[in-house]
């Protein structure tokens, strides 16, 4: 795990499952690095933790599940059902998103 965290700090991910990484919080160094290179301090005690904030805006000014997820630093865990109430389609879309996340992240955790 130590090697994985060091590798993620040395070569930060720019994208996860098709979502652009907009910020990375490195709690060990107490910093938040924005995609534009701007760095700010975090007010947290040091810990070996990385947090990726992902871009995923919906159309216009509406808040979507992706917007909520971006605010909380998480990828969306469910999709909008929409006015037609198509729960099976929303469930399938969420499953595809989860599959993309696993495809990007699981290999990082496998022993080298």
C-alpha cells in the first residue's frame, strides 16, 4: 500500500472512469492541488489519504447526481431517473459507471 500511495503521489491520475480529476487532496502533505496547478492548504491532521474530486456537470444550472458527487468528491453512485421514471435504464447507466470506475481503480490495487 505504501508503494501504491507513493506512485499515486508521483504520477497523479488526471482522469478516473472518464471523469476529469479537478482537485487532489493529499492529507499527508496537507494540500489540495487543483487541475490548474493552484495549491492550497487543508486544515486536517496528517494522514496517508488521497481524495480525488471529479468533474461531471449536467446541463445548464441544474444539479445532477454528478454535481452532488463532485461536491462530495465522489463519482456518481446512481443516475437520474428522469421524468419518464425509467428506473431500469437509470440502474443500467449506474452499473456502467461503476464498471468504468472498477476498470480504472482495481488494477492499481493489484500486487505488482
